[in-house]
């Protein structure tokens, strides 16, 4: 989740007739979609950055949309006779289009900042710089390559639909945990503006991603996916705490990407 001006909901056109944000599931899902995708949505209610904390409970549901799109496209390409690797790359490309490369941009910024900054202030400055450095390029090549190769290696192409939904849902649920456990590393930006999610939002997001994992993959493989997602997001969180003392929007996006990779790799090991 990169910290760009487009992520500020205050930039959206609003009118006096719009009602206030009340925070029901429907509104939270819409807010989450607006932050995590590039769908051209126009809410009928006012909301600001603080709304993201409560709306974060719907993050795993956004994963169902992004993962479902990728899974559907993979199946269509595969059934059309395209090689698994080509199908996997096209599926990943559909996610990038849907999210506007939000999380890929974030992990690239984190790679540049953590890899090129000499101290905390320099790392944060590099992460906010819109230019792309060599660390970001290498990180994105490795990330997309590992994802595509992993997806293409599953022996059951039909099962990839459920796997992609689960990986996308859990990895976005892990973002809520990072928001909850790590303090903002900046005094401005998305991490600070959204604030710490309430415990209720965290628990609901966790419950949603657990249910999605169990329904999609079953109890055993669902548990493997959850454990792998925790490891991936936890590793990113620990690195961020050590490097910059907390989380930013870029760190949240990077945690999502690393968590997703861990889930895919773990499922490949147990499912083959």
C-alpha cells in the first residue's frame, strides 16, 4: 500500500448532500475497495483517512475480489490451452491492473528505502521518492517471478482458483495486524492518518480470513496458509520495526506481498 496522494479520500469529489460515514459492513467494504483497488467507485457518504481503521475489517473481502479475478483469468487461459506459466503471468497482471500496482509499488519503495538508506530518516525519504531504484527493480523481478513460477507449478490447475483467493484474502488480513501491532513511523502519511485499528476490527478481519481459508482450502491446508501468512507478514513487520521503527503505507503493502508469497510457497510444498 503505497503512500501516494491518490490514496487520500479527501481528494474525492464530495457534495453537501452526501451522508456521514456510519461504518456498516457495506460502507466498510466500499471504503476498503477504494483504498486497495482502482475501481471507479463513488461513495454516497463522507469519510476520511480515519475511516480506514474501522474499514480494515473488510480487507480480506477485497482479497476475495482480487484473488477471484486472478483465479478466474488463470483458469480461462489454462483451459484455452496457454502454458501454466503464461496463464500465471496473465493472472498476476490482472491483479496489478485491478489494484493499480499499489502493493507492488509499496514493496519496491521499501526495497529502495531499506536497501539504500543509511539511517532512518534517509530510508523514509527514499521510500517517499517517486523514482525507482535498482533495489526496487530487483525486488519486483524476484517477487513476480517467484509468484508466477509457484502458481504454474501446482499440479491441480483447478485448485489454483481457491489458492489465489485464499492467498489474497489472508495477506490483506495480515495488513490489519501490522497496522495494529506497529506504531506509525511517520507523523504524516497513510500509516499515521489511518491510526491503529480497533481490536474489534482486528478480530473481525481475522475471523473473516480464517473462514475464507477454511471454506476455500479446508481445515488443514487453510491452517497452513494462515501460518505461512503470519510468518511472511511477521518477518516484514520485524524488519520494518528494526529499519524505521514502525509501519507506513509502503510497509503495509510490502507485508501483503511477502505474506502472499509465503502462502503460495507453503501451499505448493503441501499440495505439490
